[in-house]
C-alpha cells in the first residue's frame, strides 16, 4: 500500500492510499464518536446526527446535497457504530473536490431545521420499530446489554423512541460542538487520489473545525448476565458471549482465527456438527468483536423451539473440545480465510478507505498489509487451544434469547445451568 499521512495544524489527520489504476475515489470523514460516548439522556443522538447531516446546510438544501453528488454519478452515505461515525462518498477522481466540499459543508454548516428534525425523527422511530421486528438483529443488541448492563456500550446505537422523541436542534448542535473535534477526525481517501491535493483541500475546507482534546468514553466492564424475551416466532434466536480481546490485545488475531475454526465457514466445527450432522440450525456462526477497552467473543444460532434443549450442550461441547484437539489443518484453513478476506478487501477503494481510517483511529498508524498477514500467520493450534482456556476463565457469560423459549424437551435452560456448561 502507498499510504501517506499528514496532520493539519488543527489536529485533523489526512490519510490516503493511492491506487493509480482506478478512475474513482472513495473519500470520507471518520469521527471518533459513537453510541458509547453518549450520556443516558443522549442515547441515540450520534445516529440521529448522522441522519440530520444530510438534511441541509447554510448553503445547500437536502435536495441540493443529493442532486450535486448524483449529478456527477457519485454516491454519499454514512453509518454509526458504538465507537465511530463515518460520512463518505465515492466519486470519479476528478470530482474529489466536490465530494470533500460537501463532506466539509455537512459537518460544519448543518442548520438542523426544526421541520427537518421532526420529519427525520419519524424516520428514525420507524427504523427503531423495524429493528424491533427483526429478532436476529435485536438479539445482538440484547447480548451487549447483557454483557455490559447499565453501561453505554450496552445500549443500542439507534436509541429508544423516548430518547429520540426528545431531541431537538439544540441537542444536535450541542453534541456536534462537544464531540466533532479536529483531534478526533480522520479524512481518509483511497483510489485515484493525490495526497498533496487532498491535504490542500482539507486545509481549505476543514480549517475551522475546532481543536480541543477529545474526551474518551467511560471504561466498559464486561459483567455478563442474560436478557430473555418470550415472543411468538417461528424460531428461537440465541446469542451468547464471553469477554474478548481489545484491539490492542496480543490475542486479537488469535480470537479471529479461533472464531473461524469454531464457526467461520462451512468447514467450521459448528457448521459441521450443529447444521450438517444434527440439523439443529439453518444459521450458526461464531464472531469476535473488539472495542477500545474490551471485547466480545460469541456464538449465534437460530433454531426451532423444540431443538433448543439439545442445541446448548452441543454448542458448549464444541467450544470446549477446541481447547483439547484444535488441529493445525483447521487453524490453517481459518488463517487462509482471514487473509483472503483481507486481501480481497484491499481491491476495493471503499474498503481500503475504511480500513486506513479505522486503523489510524485505533493504532495511530496504518498497519502495513505485510504486518497484518504476519500477525495472522503467527497464530497456530497451540495459540487457539490457549485461547479456549482464556474464554473459560473469563469473568462470566452473557446470554440473549428471543422467541418461544419453552419448547419440548424443556426449552431453554436456566442461565446458571447454561453458564455451568461453558465453565470447563
């Protein structure tokens, strides 16, 4: 990768990865703020602010923003996570100045017109309702709530109907003034981009973004527990998790490889044992999510109500077995999947822009591809077996379940019984 980095006088960082053979450029601003930075009364404001940024500025209406980017065939979008908010565009490389100008405009000059606020409030409340009607999404929000009860990281990104209903123009302006600071912003671009040209554009368009120290989110502490919701569904959706590694943890890459061995593909243990051999699930997989100061390693499964009682001991058995007999062959397959995904992602300018922005925000530098590959290759079967032991010795188990939980054969066991199964 041909990565270049420049820090502007006000603290905003410009990162580029030039891909000269491309005629398009992906460019965006990543802001070091998300759902876990919100106070309780602000729950959902990061996401609402992301929506409202496209609803008009001092010199562009919402329609003008859409028309200007689409007139040149470009695409503009945004997303919010627990730790960051991103605003990004993809355009032909000659239209990069327009994309940067629009991004700078919406992040500095949004007017948050009260009528637009009311309209978008209704859209977000509908989005919350749609999410509640999607149990295989809700189960993951509930899992974080079980893992981090009473903490910002345990709250959903969307907010609640009550909190979103209370936000007004002053709340949006106040949160933006508090959190959208140059020190916590990365302007990243990949594709057909010249670094010096982008730095010049950034200095012109983002010079007014204020410099102030960025405050960190409250430290998250994995507690464990459960959230159960009895609902009339065709399936039971289950998610369980243990404390996982942070981004900086030496076991970060071990957790990724472990996740692949356990439930990362059709050759994984969970897919073969739970779906292929026993027919207990259509969907079953393992995952590892990392954050700045904590992490979650988990398993998801969707199963018929009458199969819940059989499923849980199978999941615990497969997880425990890896700590005994993880083989070099299956670890090598998982490493290959991770490396292939990484290298395939580098062929997309959008993926590369996202990657270099996130890496800079997390590590303060962009990690060379060779270093990433080397770290994955360092994980062997011994490391995977040790990681299984680490999970078993963690602070507890988080469990979320949605659906008809009392099927034949006893249904979903008590939390204590389930936790005991995984305490190998």
